[in-house]
C-alpha cells in the first residue's frame, strides 16, 4: 500500500460550516495552527521584552 505524502497538507473543517453570503468563514486545521503559532510568538515576545526587576 502506497502512502500519499500530500495527505499531510489536507485542509479540513473543524466545527460547523459558517457561510457569510458567498464567503466561507469556517474554522480549519490551518487556521488553528496559525492561531497557535501567533499566540506562541506573542508570548515569546512578551517574555523577551519583560523588564527584570
């Protein structure tokens, strides 16, 4: 059985489908990882710029 390497790049919906007119605003696995990485970056920047007393 051959394993498809493109399977790791599939974007799938998490939660309900949200449509606003013709725009799909559904939450996906890609948006979840973007939020996690943005929170991590902001947290690291906060720690790096905090004054040490």
